[in-house]
């Protein structure tokens, strides 16, 4: 199985779900040095890398992240709550080897606030998607999806909690298959 590098920006619950499946994880990296998920990864013996792009610019920042991933032997990148857009150059360098989890049933609700938009639209079904990352936001090849019901009276937070549980089941399954190709 290929070695995976995981990029996070916050709590990293998806990252934890990926680590717990036994997928070989070479590095957990973040654009937020105080991201809660980094401490968890360290406590679980996983190499980490943290760098804020503030003051160094996107190109220099991405060059550092790229080097850290390669030095850690990563062959595939999994975005797990990584909230920074990757440059076209970075995507090109890792063409077809970057995947992302998105909290909607793509192609519906690309971008942010997916749960509020699904509720506002009166949807009865929501969910999450794992897709290949390309230059176009949330538009790459779909690798897997999972559906959850939208319940009467649902708030975006309540729906987010239900979708997140589905993410933690879907992402490890899909990534394991992808990293075994
Ligand atoms: C998840 O809902 C993911 O789909 C979205 O951001 C959230 C991150 O959660 N991109 P976590 O950091 O993995 O807990």
C-alpha cells in the first residue's frame, strides 16, 4: 500500500479515522501550528509538520510542504479538513494522487456551508464525497459517497454531526482502496 501524507487545518477527526485503519501514514502536516490534530498525531507516534504561510507567501509555503511530504516518503496526499486552496502548480506536481473529503453529495454544494444550503433547499438526503483533487474546486473524479437523512428540524450543526460520522466510515474505506491501486 502507498504511504499517505495527511493535510489538516483543525481538529483532524477524519485524519484520526484514517490513521486508525492502519493505512501507512508518513506525515500529518498542517498550515496551523496549533491545530489540535497535530498533538493527537504526535501522541500516536506519527511524524508531523506544521508551517503557517503567513509572511512567506503561498509558493514558498507549498515548496516546504511538498519537501516535507516527499522526505517522509509520501506517495499519496489525503486532505482531511484542510481549508487552504492548493495552487495549480502543486496539484500538477501531485497529479491524480491527492484526494479530499467534502461534506456534501457532489456535485451539489461545492464550497462552504454545505449543510445550511442542503437544509435551506429542503433536501431530504445529504452526505459526503471523496474525490480526486484537481485545479477546479470540488470537481475531481468521485471515488465514493455516503448518504444520510436530513431530519425535520435539523440545524446545520446537527446535520454536520450526522455527516461527519458518515465521513469517518467512508474516507478510510475509499482511501485504503485508492492507496492500494
Ligand atoms: C469535515 O466535515 C470535512 O468534510 C470538511 O471539514 C471538516 C473537517 O473535519 N472538509 P475534521 O477536521 O476532519 O474533524
